[in-house]
């Protein structure tokens, strides 16, 4: 995976921090901070992103689209390893 993906996730997390949107932060942060860069870390982050997408239906559409894009990108990268 690339640092570009982490940068894009960080931007979304920053938006949630500024807005004090705690539910998606609580769902994402453990997996994002704990990502060791190995396959298991990326799988955990993928699962957290997908769970956040499914659980936080009140997020703006562009943020939900970003979540989906992130977990799909991780899925594709893991399949191609």
C-alpha cells in the first residue's frame, strides 16, 4: 500500500476531528493507528473502514464514498500481493 492512501485517510480523519464526529473516529482510529504495514494490519484497517461505511450512514455522501474507495483499494491491493 502507499503512503498516499494513508494521507487520504488522514485527511478524512482530520475532518472528523474538526467536526468532533466521534463515532467514525472511534471505529477507524484503532485500526489506522495500529496498522503495522503488514497484511494483517491492512486487513484490520480494511475491516474498520468497511464497518464505518456500514455503520455511519449519516456521514456526508462524499465521505461515505471515500470510505468505500479506501476499503476497495485495500481489497484490490491485498488480492494482488
